C-alpha cells in the first residue's frame, strides 16, 4: 500500500455525527363560541415547551479532561478525518459500512446528534470517542448493524473517500468488557497490512438511546515502518461510561 492511499484517521499521520384541526358537530353557535374561547385561553396559559437541542444534551455526557485523569481530551484537528459524514465514506462491501464508520470515528446508524473527542497521553496512541444519541429504537438498530458487519467482514474490506483509501485485511470480534452497565456491547480488532500489520481496535457500548464508540490507533508503526497494535484503554472507558450509566 502506498503512503498516499492510506486512509484517515491515518491521513494526518501519513502526510506528516401537525397542527391538526378538528371540526365540531351540529351544536349551537353560542356553545361553539364558548368552547373556542376556552381553547384559546388554555393555549395562552400553556405555552409550548422549548425544544431540547440533542447536541447540547449530548455534550454534557462527554468525558472531560478533569474526569479523564492523565489524558488530554480535545476535539479532533480540522481535516484530520478521512470523512466527516457517512456519505463521504465509500465501502466496497456494503455490509461493512458500519465497521468503516466505527474505525473512522463516524457515528453508527441514524443518530439525532453526535460528537467526537480524541484522548491521548502524549504518546503515539490516539483514542477517539464518538458519542451519539438516537430516537427510540434507532440505537438498537445501529448496534445490530455493527454486529452484523463485524461478522460479515472477517475477510476484510476497503474504505475510500475523496481524501484517501484504506484496505483492511481482516476484522475480528473480541470480548467486550463486562460490568460497564451498558445494555449491550461489541468489541473488534481490525488489521491494515502496512509495513507489517497495524492493528486497530474498537469497543462500542449502548446505554439506552445513546451509543459510545471507542476507536484506538497506534501511529508508531505507520511512522516507523513496523507492526504496531493499539488497545482500548480501560481507565478511559470507565471514565466515559460512568457518565452514561
């Protein structure tokens, strides 16, 4: 694989989320008028509640630097992503799209809002946290899609955008941590064949209508031309999941 075709999140390394009306019956006009007046008075006395901004509510659930211990927690750098929307990411095997999203810190499924943070300790390992909130039932569907993708894409797949392309040689399901309080969880390891093998990992948890996806990558191997492996840090997962459970 040529350096110029490796995908993000590796890109930055290698170029070093009625009003309905009801009609009345045949009642008398005076009664209808009183009913209308009462309805208007009720409407005036009960103004509509302000709508809730899903993104603002979601931001309250993101782990902060103060809560993450030794980790620096920040927004990803602009231009550091292979794709910023699902539509920008193309996959040669449609069934593998959820895996491509999970390994490029894009939200799964069809969320109402999503936010991303990257956490690191100043080393070559970067941990991306993608938090997304969904309408009822949509989070379960997104997790199901990811589980199916992990099973269907064991032989690998290729993801492309206008910026880059990455071929994954394999995807393997792993055992997700227990005792997190999550309703369900999925863990995977994905391998990119570059200067040996570069192993990246994801852990994905659903808490009700919220999904958090962790994606970890060790850039050392890409920069130094040798195999490397990233693990999802347990302490970071505990800190973030604590805010969701």
